[in-house]
């Protein structure tokens, strides 16, 4: 009988993955607090003061941020094999919260905000692509688990997860590109498309590697 063992390199990879995921989520949560605290005004709203006077935009943005935070937090432990083995019901419950937050909140609000996104046409296309790709991969993953196709479920939910966590990569890239002599639109567009490309790239690398290991 073949017993798969986790190599030291794989342990380092998983540790790095969780450190980045938890640290990135913590930073996003901390930076988002001004959206919800009374008497506080988030810097992003101040940057879009032309839209901030519109109630629909403010409420849609805050709802989108709240949905995104729920989505991120609910996904933190979904890759834990210990959780899946010892408390599968928690995995399923968190998965439902993750899925519903995308379908009912993140996707519709993301679509609405995309049409007035920063970065011009490139920004609009980028956020529309991100919204549709996240929803599409989630739905395929949901259908797969309904059909009891576990591997397909893992593949497509991983892609959805990679797109959701591009919010973390976006912030890192934004801070990195700000160190160069670029205008704000270039930084924003570069961070948007760069975060999507990097997260999809890492996701496909992970899926390819795990597929080879299974074979």
C-alpha cells in the first residue's frame, strides 16, 4: 500500500501559504475598519469624493467590503485537512457562508462598482472579469460537490479562492508599485491585473503539482 508523505519543502510551502493568508486577511480587516466605525471616513471614499455624495455608491461599496471580508474569513480554514477530517460539518458550513457571500453580496455589488471603477476602461474590464470569473469558478465547484466529484470541486473552488484572495495581492502590489515613478492610474491598473495574474498563476501551479502527486 502506498502512503503519501509530506516533504519538508511541502511543509514550508503550506506554512508560508497560511502565514501570508492569515496576515493578509488581518491587514485587510484592519484597513477596512474605517468603513464601519462611526465618525470615520475611509481613505478610498475620500479619493472618490465625486461618487461619495451618491448614496447608492457608498452603500454598495460598504456592502461589497463587508461581503468580501465575510468571504475571506470564512475561507481561512477551508484548506485544513484536520478540520475536514475531524469536523467536516464546520468545513461545509463555512463553505456555504463563502458561497452565499459571493453569490448574494460580492458578485452583484462588484458588478455595480465595476462600471465606475478607478483605472478607466481597463479598471472596469478588470473588475468585471474578476466578478464573473469568481462566480463562474464557484458555481462549477458547487455543482461538482453536488455530483460528489471531490477532485473537480477542489480544483474549481481553489480557482475561486485564488480570485477572492487577489484582494490581498492587490494591496501588496499597490504598495510596491507606489515606490516607482508611475501615475496613480498606472499603479491601480498594474495592481489589479497583476494580482489576478499572480494568484491564478500560483493556483494553477498548486493544482498541477497536486495532480502530479496524485498520479
